[in-house]
C-alpha cells in the first residue's frame, strides 16, 4: 500500500455544509447571513470537521434559492458585505476551518447584466454578440414556434423558453436546464470561460480555500444541440448519455481550473496556498465515468450520489461502496460520501418511511457508516442534530420543484428550515424575528433538537457526531482503493474496515447480530442488546484479531 500521509487534506477531510439563509441571523430580519454564521463558527469547529461549504451568498432574485445569480463576485445585501466575507474567512482560518465557495457556472439569473443585454439586443448580427454568451437558437417549425430540440428541464417541462421579442421575424428560444429564470451559459464562448477564471481568482484572493462546482457535469453541451430522444431522465445509470451531460470537453476545463486555483495568490498577494479544493456536483451514476473527474490534475472530489440516493438497505449500500471505491481507487483517488444536502429529504425522514423513531435510528447508524468509509465526507447542517424534514405550509413555499410539479412534489424547502439553536419556542435562537419573517417557519416541536438541549446529553445525536469525528480523525484510512465489504448477499448486515483498528458493522435485519465479545467497542449509534447489535444500529469496534476482512 502506498503511503498516503502526504495526500491533501481533502482526501480524507470532512466538510460541513452551511445553507447560509437558514443557519443564523444576526440582524433580526429572519434570514441567516454571513455575520450570523461567523458568530456560530465555534459550533462547526467544535464538531471536529475540516472545512465549511457555504451555499450561494451572492445577489439573486431567489427564483431558485440563490442559485440564480446576478453577480458572482458580490455579496447579497441582505446577507452582508465583502468585508463580512473577509472577516468570516479569517475567523474560520483561526479556528482551523477552510472555507469553500459555491460556484454556479452553468447558468446565471435572467437579471444578470449579460442576459439583460440579450433582452435588449437588436435583431440580426448586431445582437448576436450578446446572445452568443448564452444558448439562444431559432425554434423549429415554419414560424419557429416549437423549441429547438426535445431537452427537458430538471424541474419539468421543456428546457427552452421564448425570448420576448424577435423583431427580425425569427422566433428565438433560450436554453435553461433548470428554471426559466436560469438561462444556461455557452461554455464554448471564450468570454464565459474568462469570466469564471476571474471569479475563481477573485475569491481565492479573498481567502477562499476551494469551490464546490454546481452541476459540474452539465456545463458543456454537445455540438449542434441534438435531440436527447425518448427515455431521457428515465435511466439514471445511463444519464451520461444525455447530450447535455458529461461532455469530454469538461475534463480539459477542470484541468485548467486546477491550474488556476493552485497558482492563484491568496489575500494581500500572499503566495498560493496548498491544498485548495475543487469538488464537483457531478450527478452521474456510472462510477467509472464519475472517477474521471478526480484523476490527477482534475477535481479533488466528486460527490457520490449513488450513496446519497441509496435506500436503507444493506445490499444496495454494499453495491455502492464496492463500485465507488473500486472506480476512484483505480485512478488513485478517494470517494466522497454524503447522506444529505440542501437538495435531499433529511436522512431521519428519508430512511424512516413514515416511522420517525426508526428514521432517527437509521440516520444515526447511517452517519457512522458514512463517516467510517475511506475517503472524504460531507455533513449537511442539522444532520448532526438528527433533524427530520420539516413541513412547510403552501403559502410559505419557495422551491420551483413544488411549483413546477403543481404541488405533487413537496420540493426541497423542508430541509432548508432555519436551525434550532436554543430555547423551547420558535425561533429557537436562530433570529430575533417573529415566525412570519423567518426564511421558513420552524416546527413547534423542535425544542428537543436544539443545539443547547443536546449539548449536555451524552446520548444525543450531536454527541454521537462529535465522538465519531474525533475517532475518525484518530483512525485515518491507509489509502484509497476497493473496500472489501463482508456480509450475506441478502444485505442483512455488512461490515468493513476503515483502518486496522476500526471496523464498522451495521445490522439491517430484525434479528440481533451477535458480536465477538473479545472485540472492543469504540462507538455505537444506539444501545447494544446483551452484546448483540440490534436492528438499524451501527457500531465501530476494534476487532480482537487484527485480521482484515
């Protein structure tokens, strides 16, 4: 096994994701902000993580929770100032935390100056320069009344909308793989590439330690924008075949970005910092294709969404572990694991299938499994508290997923509810604002989930996360590569080694799983049953015999 002690921090690091508007409010307007986050950084550092990732904090009309951006190098006025960002980054560094900026390069807001120029552009060649930065095409049919191709939006319906004017007689359409408020940029245009190189340098010069790249697999589209054909989006394991996913040009682009972040000066012209991270949200389920993004000289991490979407099922989880670690190990890289994010139903609800008690047990067990896996891990804010998905009244919902589905899909708002910090009533220390002013309303029964209520409870989910992160750091994995998973084919239980002194065992079956009484228990997600592992419980142990599985 190669010695991997000199690997960058992010190979086995843990990053805490902050949804800025729902983390902590400093000024009483009901929305979380950068000063509020700065005031709560000790909570994040106290968990024992290595870094913090901030969801977009830039100016935005909020058509998609801030992922529709009008200025990638500014701070939204309601969230703070550039000085607040600088102070936040400096304080995080004092606490030993690195800071990641959420980069959204696939699209802008319709209110971005570039797209406003499209709307104001004259017909014909005089307006083509403005339109060229986006994917604007003439429609199909005699009058161009049909979209240019059959691509679908991730939120439902055609991925094309008409431009409001076509004075030269053409019916023009613009591409948006997300909402109509998020027009896709043309990544074959040199000005687009140059602009985002500027954005990377802007934030590294102000203390950013890396970037999470939103929808990193969609930036470049196939030449000619061909039809996707029937069945698009219906076979996730083959989604790389879509003409707007996983184009080969992306590899060259990310190699270039790697060069930029490695060489860019830090604050006040300081020499480049080592270990800057690029992590891709590349929603691909073919593990061999996904692993290409973390080859040497590319991104440092890509999220494994096969793990995020796996059900609470031993066989399904085993398959993802084996496929992921084999694929990343083949290119000398590590897998990156997360059970929840701002785009998913919270683990305590998702794993519970309507049973809240079972959901929390499984979420706690899943946390130990995720944090034991070799590689990097991400923790979404509130998972360390065991928060369930919150119900948001219809008149308070914001998510375009809910609107596009006509209410059939509740959307993602329920995992974006403000964190409960202290107290027995809303807003639980998140803000001084009243409930109607909060970013989202908080449930009235969240008092047991507050940080303060869990601080003094050694059995709390918060205590579990702190203990797990401390033990994880003390037991680094020796290197990347395929993980050997033990257990029956039925998936009743599984076990794997993180390191020679740390084995993770999890029981999915109703029958308690007998453990070797000579094994030394390090940590368990719940109480053991006379030396046996109950259903929906995970344990970290040091095996009595140090023989690998």
